[in-house]
C-alpha cells in the first residue's frame, strides 16, 4: 500500500475508532484500538476480498491517471446535480424547521429566523462541497469510460474506502467489542447509568439513551444515520450539506430542545460528524454533539453557541484534550532533571566528547527533518560511559524539556535484562504519561501491551524534546523500540560494542567511542581523586606505570587515586604491580583498595552492599546490613564513596557501580556463609519495613494494619520521616524483589506501608509494579492487600467502575479468609467508591456494614475513617444532624489514635457540612485546618480538594471574582494530580462562580464540561447536579436573550433528566429543587397546572426530609401561580393566594431564607394591586423566584439557626 493511501486508510480507521469510543460511552480504549487497528491494517486490506480488490482497481486507476497527467477541472465541480440536489434538501429542511417551531409554540418571527439559519447553513455547505469536494467529479461519468479520468479515480477511491470500512474496519471493531465482552456489564448492551438503559450496537447499530432525551447514532455499511430529540420548543437546528462522495448529508426537522433532526450520510462511508466542535456561523457546516453518554441523548445541542448552528455547549465528544494528563506531563517533565544522578565529582579527559555531543545536537536542530539524535557511547566497563552521558544531559539541560535514565541491564551477570515493556513503563512514568496506563497492566498479552505502550510513548514524546539515557544496552532492537518519533530528542546509548541500528532507523545516529583516557586526562583525574591535597612530587615514570596498570579507565584511576593518601606515586605503582590482584585493571585497583586499606567493617559493608541490588541506598540500609547504627553507617558510606567504590546519586544516597557490585558479590560468597547472608538480607527488609511502617503510622495513625507494631521511629519530625520515605521508595521496591526466604509477615508489612505511601503520593507506577510482584508471588494475603490499594487508586483516577469491581472482589476475598479487619477496610473503600458513583443508599449500607465489623476496640482507629466517610454520604443525602454526629465521633477517634491524615479528611468533610448549613465562616476555618494538615502529610490530592472547597466558601460569601480565580488555581492542582473527580467538581463550582459573576456563556461551557466528565466516570450524583445547574443556567441564558422563558426546551430536558437522576439515587433535596426549577419553566411557558403540580410535589419532598427552607419556596411559588390557575378568572386564585401567603408569613422559623420574606412582601403587593385576567405570570420577570444560593443551604434539623447546629467537632 502506498504511504499516502495508508495515511488515508488510517484516517478512516481513526474516525471509526473515535465513533466507536463515542458510542461505547468512553469505555473503549482509543489508544489500544488504534494500535491494534494499525497493526492489522495491511492484513485487512489484503485478506478482505472487497477491500483488496477495490484497492487494486483504485491503484490501477491512479497509475493510469498519473501516466496521463490529468487533473480535475475546477469547472466540473459546479456541474450537474451538485447544486440542485443539495439545494432541494436545504429548502425542505428550512421549511421543516420553520413548521416545526411554529407547531411547538414559538413566535412566527423566531421560527422564520430558524428556517433562515438552516437555509444559510445548508447553502454554505453546498457551496463548500461544490468548491472543495473532489467527490463531485466522481459522480459524473463521461461517455468514453477512460480508466485514467479523474472522476474514475475518485470513484475507485471511494469504492475502496467504502469496502475497507464496511468489510474490514467495522468487522474488526465488532471483533474487538466482542473479545472483552465478559469484562463489561451487559454484553452488547450499554446500561445508560443515570438516565436509564440504552443499547449500543456497532457498525450500523443504534445508541439509544434513556430518560435524558432519546437519541440514536449508527454508522455502518457506508451509511450513517443519527437522530436526536429532546423536549420543549425552541429554535430547531437543522442543516444540510454534502458529505463524502455520492451521498448527501440531509438534515430533517428539529424535533427537540434546540436542535436534533435526522442527519443522513450517503455512500462512501467516509463522512465525519465533528463532535463537540460545532462552528459558530460564518464558516464550515459543523454538527456538534454533547458527549453525555449516560442518557442525555446522542445529539444534545446546547445554548451556548454564537452562531445559527452551534454544537452542544462546547462540551464533550470528539477528540477531547485531556487537560489533567497534559498538566501532569508538564509538571513531571519539569521535575525530571532532578531524578538524574548528581553530576558532581571529578570529570576529566572527556571534554572533547562532550563538545561533539553538543555539536551533533545543534546540527540535528538545524536539520530540515524533525528526528532524534542518537549517540552510541561504546566502551568497556569502567570507561565512564554513563558518567559522560549524565554530564551531557546536565550540560544540555536548557535545550530540552525533560530527561530520564533507564538501566536496561544488558551486560549484567546473574540478572535478566529489562524488557522493552518494563523500559517503556519506566520512561512513561518519568515523562508524565497518564497514570492509568502505568497502574492497570493486566488484561492483555505482553506483546499487545508493548504495542499499546509504544504507541502511547511515541505520542507522548511527539514534538517534545527530551534527553533519554539508555544505560547498559546489549540489543539494538531495544534501542529502536525506545526511539521517539517526530522529536528533537537526544538519545544517549551506553553499550560495550557499537550497535547496528539499521540504515532505516528514523534518527541521526553517531557512534562515539569512550576509550581509555590519554596521559593528560588520566593525570588530571588521578590528582583530582587523590586522598591527600598533594600526592607528592611529580613522577612521570611512576604515573605512566599507574595509568597502564589501570588501563586508562576512569573507574580504576579513581580508586587508585584514593590510595595516594599515604603513598607516593612510585609506591602506588609498586603496589598495583604486585602479582595476584588479577589481570583486569578495575579488579586490580579494587583488590588493592579492599585488601590493603579497608578495615573489616568497611570490607563487610562493601560485600553486603551487593545484596541491595542496583537501587540507590542510604544510611538506613547500610546500618541494617551491618547491624549497627545509622551515623556509623553513614560515615562508612562516605568513606566508600571517597574511595571511588560508590557512585554518589544525590544527597546522602549512593549506588554501586556494576563492576564494583560484581566484585563485592564475589567477595561476599567467598568470605561469608549462607546463614550470615540470609540474616543480613532479612535484617535489611525488616528494618525498612519497620521504618516505612512508622512513617505511614505517623500519617494515618494506629490503624489495624500497623497498630502497636513497634515502639519509636527515630525520626525528628513528620517532615523528616516523609522525606526519608520519598528517598527510599525505589530501594524499598527493589528490596521486595529480593525478599526470598524473608519472613512473610515482614514482607507484608513492607508491602503494606509502601502501597499506602504510593496512594498518598500518587505514585501509581510503583503501585502497578508492586501489584505485578504480588500477583506473581500468588500468596493470598499479599494479593488481597495490594489489590485493595489498587482499587483505591482506580477510584482516585476516576475509574469508578473498575474500582467498584476490584474492591467488590477484595471484600469477598477477605470474607472468605475470615479476616474481619481487612474485610471492614475494603468495605469502607467500596462504600466510598459507591458514594463517588452517586449510589448513596448502597454506599451508606456498605459503610454501616463496615462499622459493624469495626466495633471491637482493636479496630477503633479504622472506625474513625469509616465514620467520616459515612458522614459525607449522609451530608449528600441531606441528613446534616447525622453527618455532624458521625464527624464528632470520627475526629475523636482520629485524635485518640494519632491519625493526622484522618483528622484532615474529617475537618474537610465537616467544612462541607457547615457550607450547606450556611455557616461560611465556620466552614472556612475547618477547611483551612484541613488544608494545613494535608500539607503536613504531603497529600497533594487532599490539598487540591481543600482549595476547591475554600473557593466554594468564597462563593457562598458572595465573593464571585476571587472564587473564580481560586477555583482555576484548584483546577490546575487537580489536573496535576490527575484527579478526574476533583477536576469535575471544581469545574462544576467554577460554572456556578462564573454565573454569579454574570458570565453565563462561560458558565454553561464549564458546567457542560463537568457534566461530560461526570458522565464518563459514571458518577450519577455529580451528573445529576451538573445537569440541574446546567439546565438552570441555560434557561436563564436563553431567557436573557429572548426576554421570556419560552426558549427553554433544552434547559427543561436537562432538568427533567436531573430530576429523574436524583429520584433514582434517592437524593430528595435534589429532586425537590429540580421540581421547582421545572415549575418555573412551565409557568413561564403558560403551563400553570403543570407548574402547580410540580410545586406541590416539591413541597411534599421538602417536608418529607424536613427541609423547611425549601418548602417555603415551594409554597411561595404556589402563591404566585394560584391567580393564574383558572384562565380568565383570577379572583378565586387571588383569594387562595392571600390566605396561603399570610400563613407562610406567619410560619416563621430560623432556617428561612431571608430573601424569601422580601419576595413574599412583593407578592402581597401584586395581589393588592389586583391581577387582570390577561396578566401573565410575573414572578420570573420581577425576580421573585429562588436563586442558586437558595438551593445551596439545607433548612433541615442541624441546619442554619438551630440550637446546637454550630457545635464544633474540632473542639477538644
């Protein structure tokens, strides 16, 4: 297949995959589908008869056209039925839009405007197609039938693409859908979560969403059709244009809120509906869809647009820019140079090599093609290849955005080399890839994972210049697999022999031998590393003998230089020349240093450091290996580093050079017996398990996983403890890999502490490593412990379905093992996940089940966590008194059991309770306590949540402008943490703040984004809230433009959906307020009986859970509607309204909204003035309806103004 043709086929594949992901509700993996599809594309074209034969015809036509030198004539594009057919469709669509709007009750002027807008859009699309679409020529065949004609070429092209889509790509997607069917809920059917059931059938099927406005979308066989409908009357959106080859894009009459209609694409199968990016007039025709998977209809056209045909509200669909991943990538790249080894220390004799690398980088930047520069640093071990690479990375830092070192262990003895999959995961982690790809590693073969990770890796680094150090490489294919594409990156490869990367490698490759140092370089290095300031008079002959005996290798020269402290150069030369040290220069220098200048403690430490593997280590590990104290071990490490035997990484951390490690391992086996080695290994793991456990206990308290494990921790502060754990995390992971024969409880303690650290710091790459390690061991206790944390991590990433599935299985595993403590903790995590999914009743049940298991006093610390989780659920259910009582108990337990982290979350939850009580000052105090404590325990995710709620408190205090700025700052923090749920809720509050600021258009956009994110996460409560406020703001936006509430169809549909969602998940206050907002819409559209019924239903709901504040507003709205209940006869209603208004005024209580009294007084004045039969409902125009702030405060028991409502659980 020609490269240009393959590109065209890949574009078709990308569109089909995008549609598949869209119709699957985001559950399909875009990267995985694209990677597999591209890998099978040639096979599909060759194996499928229709696609293969069609391609042969197309290729023959192209070749004949090229031989003839023909091109398409511009005049042909305007010929024949192009204009006529599409113009007819445009006229019909415009007339249908006009008629439909009249039928739905809009004014004649508005309907005529809608028809005109459709006509303009259709005409623009027709002209666009005629002027730009080469497909028109394909529809006109000449009489000569010449194969090389351009129209025949285009026909052949369209026939090939159609066959490829219908006979190749669509069946491929069907197979991909069926393969993981067992992992999905409802085979072949997609439960539409919050809005009722829906079905998704690929390749010519339908996506039917539930109560959120029916919609259907299908594509297959070259014919695509999509319908969208809503409720209410508005400006119908319909358009017409020509798409693809021989088919028309036909738009029917809008039957829904603000758009809809039927969009029909003709043959050719290569059309594209641009989802989520509808144009705002004055350009190309765009049909946009809001990507509300969970039931809002496949095509929801919003109200935020700026043109006659505007898509959605600027939200969802199409190619979504993952702002969270992009933000985290920027932050991680900025920090990546900090993970490079320290470039300090002696560096001599390699300045020319460093200059050549710099010149190659500059030449690569000046080249016309964007491709990486690869430098192969080849030389024998000890020649300084890695040191040169690290120096180059630091020296060129200003020219690159990030850096990473990956040790591939190609030349290691006794260790397997790093696989391409492991190397890709390490690089992606260091370079800021999405963390879900680093955590979830199961479900595919190793080969499939490598393909998927390679695709992600290349996309991650495309256009991003970084420095990659591939250390100790033995296989050229591994280098090729790790080369970035379309990037000015520098790839420094250290290897023993030059590697042949092949002539077709997409990079500029340079080989740079790292040979022995010349005389000047060797002398400079020897003097720089000498233990004494002055190694004595210069002795040229002795120096040359030393250089020869050290082979000119920097490692040997550094070790030899450290021997000059009490020796002259001549003495050193004689010592090195003694027989018996070995023939290898490095081994000779190491042997002299080991046997002549070290005491037994230093020799023992060097030997046992081989047990630590390749990870860097500090004083704690050295002390455990020696069985001594930390200060003494730190001194010994500095001594070994000064002797050139340890590479200084950074701070007080060191690493054995590979050659030194091999020497130390040999000495260990020769000089110590197996029992001593095993004891040192177990001491190493146990010591780190205890220290790591102590750090986590300082954060989370004396939970059942680590209560009373040991006394004391030896850390001066929590800051020092967390800093130690940050430094040691890599070493701890490596220690777990070499824990054979160590007591399993010790291993479990270390694994548990390390998992909790990964969750605290968001290190999901390491958690994925640990999960793989535990699964490979296969021991139930280890597997359960790690899988529990993996479920929590999935929840943090917004993968709520995966988290729910994982935690449900963990609960079962603990219950089968009769481990009540573990089962209770897993039930607590499951309850929190259900809360995040909006399944509040189930969440409360699981959390109370956990509390029952945690009744024993030994589990009291665990109970504190479950109590504040349950309090959050009860708060969202509207039971503020119960939430407050639970938080009081939770805080007492957290303090008793020294859980700083638990206190932070309890303060955070109580701050939110105070916000819905209306106590803004108290809420801000609690949230600031939470923020400060999150900072102490280094919980970045918790800090981001606290910042969001503090900005919400600003908004509640009426400070909209500062709230907007603070919410934007919190949004950036959530994106750094890749906390999708935090990002969604922050967008939700940002939309409200923008509304308060008066920027309704931007508010609609942000609320729409929040709705889309909640939908993808399947967070039903969040989705209901976002729909509710998006509907309310959209209604106000349209009313401000039209001067009345008659253009509220889309808003009404959103409120209907929100009401159904709140009812489904059992949130009565949400359902009641949705009823009131719907009553306002119906009243403004003259549907007074329906509005009265909604007010009564709202009042019943408010009274059902004791919300007197909300009930007041329901009663007041009813009073305003009663005079209009009987058309033409307001008198009976006026009398009833006066009675009810008097009763409302007399029924005063502390929870009443102060604004309601003013509104009630105004209603009384209206009644006194008299209401004529022709007078419309005036409450909306006069502002006598509840605002957003009225809904934000609950007037329930324990709410505003009640005795005891301000009791502070934070008080001692």
